[in-house]
């Protein structure tokens, strides 16, 4: 079973990245997470995992349930050497730039909008509760009047 070269490369890179995160140890992943990260359809995902296992790129074992599997990346990592301090500082700069972009894209504004929406909802609920309390109080007053009338008779 052959995959397109682009698909094969995408899955190999994905499993290599995850293997590096787990420092070369076994790791358990949900098929849905793999699908989301690679952007592959479920049929392509299953074909790719089967093809990679047949090619000796990964080892697949059952996971905690049918939606999970345990994987081991078998190829030697292309980044076997320690990352140089230059590469680490470049990555740190990239992360800082990404954080600045996210801030400038309006995440704080969306949080403020969500907060104001929640505040409005809470105020609305408070008004409804207050109206219900007033209705209960009126009913209690009316019930007390009726009870007084029945005692007098």
C-alpha cells in the first residue's frame, strides 16, 4: 500500500516531531489528534499508519480504547545532535513574535467582549430571579389574606 510522497512525508514528520517531544519513548495518541494535526481524512490516516508500520517507520500497538493507539517511532531522528544554542534562541524569538502577533490580533478584545457578554447574562438572570422573588412574595401575601378570611368565618 503506497501513499503519495507528500502524505508519507507529512506523517513521517509528524511522528518524528511527536517522538522528539516524548524523547524517543512510546507515546499514546488519539487518532483524532493525529487527524487534526496532519489534516488527513480518516481513511487516509488509517492507510498512512498501516503503510508507515509496514515500512518500519513506526510501531503501532493498541491503546486504552479503540480511539487511541500506542506508537513508537523507529527511525533515527534527523535531529539526533543537541540543538545548538543558536537554534534554541531562534525558536525562542519565534515564539515571542508569535505571542506578540496573537496579542495584536485582538485576543484581549475578544476576551473583553466575552466578559461583557457574560456580565450581561448574569445581570439578566439576576433580574429574572428578582422578578420571581417578587411574584412569590405577592402570592404569599395573597395566601395569608385568604387564610385570615377563612379563620374569621
